[in-house]
């Protein structure tokens, strides 16, 4: 349950204070952590000690101790040194590791609860009963962040996020698949979109030093009850997908900023194909040449302002008008008319969505 890295760090710290060497062996004879060499010579004795009724004994110049987790034997601890206090220090070390077991077991239970909560695997009555047993506030304001990378995460990345945000015991950092880290964060009454974006940027900063790592962070809306946490998680998942389709340049995306992209993402593909066929008579708006597409996108960026668009494209106003007239003849849509412009903009987004969904099929 406790990682070997944590065990090693613990006994290294104890040795630094007490000058007593320590070693931890599991009940199958595997050395998990040690501060001295030649630990293999103690494995046979440790396995014999597992079978003995004693809780501690001296053998081969070492003090042997049993470490239990709720009456279940978990580890054998060895303490070795010249000091007369070896026994007392060994008992303290055993007590410290036993407390670690309790703490990590509680964290494991909470982690398991949060995972099932996110995935909607719990009945409503179970949510409140288990939350009460685990001392988790059921009415705190919370929001779910998803941190997605382009490669399978390792334990270090998860622990780094935990170290960054885990100082608050009411926040939860977990994972439900190979590439995503989930942060269920409690937010104060005065915290809003700006503060949530700052949190996302702080998490993003953890990974910026890794040039070959692509990272996207999405978050849902703030919910007021624990039963609604799964909704915030689903919103964050949608924001992650919609962000990849319509907001490729953004590394951080909020569900509340998805706009019309959120609606398009929920359209069935056959309906999208029908819409494109009706509007463009079987053609696709992304089949226009690069010059036309650049003109269209820049025209939208400048809120259909002809003068500003021609200035930014370094072309004469009449040239831009000519291009828009040409587009109107081929599509029947005049982008200078608001209703036609909306239709064309939606069509571009629909085509982008369809291409993204097709790429997932391959």
C-alpha cells in the first residue's frame, strides 16, 4: 500500500536523526527499503520471524519487529546499531510505519470513493453514507479539473500534482485512466472563473519544463453538493474534447466558455451531414482555397468589419468586396449579412467537428 520510495524516505530520515540502521522486509521475504548493505543475509531469519508468535526478538545482532495493520502483519522491521537505544528506536520506527499504514489506507479509501463518485458508480444513499464515514464534507463547493497529457502518466506526475495541491486535505487528486489526472478542488464562495484559471495555470506550470509533453487542462462548473461532483467531471471531459476541436490554441479550457461548440459537439453525425448538404449543396466549406479561407476567418475575427479586415489582410477594400461577392455566388451566402455569416460560421464548426469524429474512428 505504501510505496517503497516513501518507506525508503522514512527510514533514511530516521537514520539521519538516530544513527541507527533500519531495513523493511515484507512477509514474503522481499527487501523493500534499507539504510545498509547485505540485507539479503537477514531474509531467512525474517521469514522465520514471520511464523513465530513473538512481536520482537534479537537475531544476528539485529532487533526484529513486526509491523501490523489492524492485526494483519504487513512488514518486518530490522534495527541495527551499537547504541543501547536500538530497541527503543526500533519501536519508534515501527510505530511511525504503522501510522503511515493507517494514513495511506485512509487516503486509499478516499481515493477509491472519489473515483467511484466521478464515474457515477455509487447510489445516492451510498454517497452520503460513505462520505460521512470518511469525514468528507457533503455540502462544500467543488469543481473538477482534468489534466490530460499526450503520453501515459507515471507515478511521479501524479505525486507532483498532489504535492502542489494536496496541502489542502479537502482537495482530492486521483486518476481514472492512463493519461488523465483528476483534481477535485474545493473552492471558496468568493472564488470564480479568474481564480479557477489561475489554479489551472499553476498546474500547467508543473509541466512546462518538459518540451515534448503536450498538456491540456479542462474544468467544469462549480457544484454545491457532493452528489453533483460527477456532473462537473462530465463537463470537464466535454470541455477537453470540445477544446481540441474548436480551441486548439488553448491549453486551458473551461466548460462555461465553450459557447456554441458545446451544442455542435452533441449533434449526431448524420444530422451534421444533412445540414452541410442542404446549405452547400453537397460541397464542404473547408474545400475553398487557402486565400478564401483566410479571408473568411479574418472577416469573422474582425466582427464582419470590411475596412479592418482589408487593412489586416493588406488588400484594397474593393478586393475584399470582390472576394465576398465571389463567395456569395458560389455558396448563396453573403457574409456581410449577419444571418448568413452565422450560418457559414456554424457550418465551418460543424465540418471541423465531423472531421474530428472521423479521426477517432480510425
